[in-house]
């Protein structure tokens, strides 16, 4: 069922678990993620960055591909097609192309401009039944050329963005996109607690979900995190499985070079990783 992310995240917040946003990069990724979520009876948010959207020949191609794969596989769990870290123009384009959820990331603007632009995107998206995520305070690291120092969000700014009626809110709490460095200080739970207090039970979003120790994930969920974004982790298991296949010489045996065979171990590795993370986040059997 293709839906906006509003209801699934409200339920997750009430039920004290988190729904994964698994970012997709191509057809194999989409098929693997949807297969894993159907098997686990878990709702899911498919994240598409602007870079990944461009790579897959535009938002319309992505939206149509997801809908067709969803139908072909007979997926019954709730699935949202979500723009990840959208610009102002990107969010409008994704809404137009048939996405069911968008993130407008205005965290690099000053707070007044972030609020103005967030307000406009929220009004436009809500007029079409589409859910919106906004961001306060940057997420550290680099994703698709978007870099940030990883500020810790100001709870007062979170309160103001929350009042706009955003559906779920991403706030920097020391989380980082990509691999965490060995000297990473961990998530800032004190600030997360304050943010949840001033946002009146709004579902919160944890970006940079790859490589966060499970105890920190569970504590974040207990403090109001209802959506966790994962991209790097799936890229790593895909690359590892593909490397192993080639290093073992399997592409040279028979027709092992056939892309359907070459990409199969990576696709399987994505399914297994998604299933394990769904259990960690507690969204299994919640569809
Ligand atoms: P990771 O690549 O670190 O998992 O982060 C994903 C993310 O936050 C997408 O917005």
C-alpha cells in the first residue's frame, strides 16, 4: 500500500518503535527493501536523495518504478516514497512527480528563512495529502555532496518549526551521515529529551542510522525517535557481498557474469540487513 508517512509514524510514536527509512539507489535496492519489509510485516519509508533521483532518471521515474515494483511483488505493507534532504525546488518537484512524502531541509538557512520556506512546503504538501519532514540543526558528515558540521539543534527552534504543523522533525543530536569515526561522542540524549518535551509528542527523525550501537538506538526511540534513516549500511553490505562474489572468481564460472547473478549476492545481503535492522527498530509485525 503506497501511503504518506504520517499515520505509520504516529503509530510508531505511540507504540514506541521506529520505522526505517531505507534509502534506495536503483531497482535492485527497491526490490530488496520491499521484499524484506513484506517478509517482516513492517511499514517502510523509501528514501530518495536528490542525487539518487537524478541517477535514476528523475523523480517521476522513481515514483513510477516504486509503484510498479510494489504492484508486481504484491506488497501489502505501508510504503511511503519520500524525498530525502530536499531543496525548496526539489521538494516541489517530488510532490509534482508523485512522491507521497518529502523532506524539506532548510537547516542551512537562518532559522527565519527555514521557517518561511518550511511553511510554504508544508501547505503545498498537505493540500495533496503528502507528509513533510523538516530539519533543524545540521546532520554531520557528507551525503550526496551535502555537508554539515553536525550541529546540535536548538530546542527553541525545534518548537517553532513544530508549530508549523510539520509531520515529523529531524533534529541534529550529534548524529553523522556515513561511517561514525572511532572518537564519535555518541548521541546527545539530553538535547533529544528537551526537543521531545517542546514538540509535544511529534515523531522525531534520526538521520545517520548506519552504525549507531543498538543500545543508543533503543534509547533514542524511548525519547521520541520514530523514524531512523539508513543508507550507508546497505551500501556497505552490498559492496562486501559483491566483492566476495568476484574475488571468489564466481563471475568467471559459467555465466556468472550475468548481471542477474552478479548482483544477486548484494541484493540478498540488503534483504538480510534490512530484516535485522527492522528487528532492532521494533517495527516487525506492525504493518
Ligand atoms: P547513513 O548513510 O549514515 O545511514 O544516513 C542516512 C541518512 O540519514 C539519510 O538521510
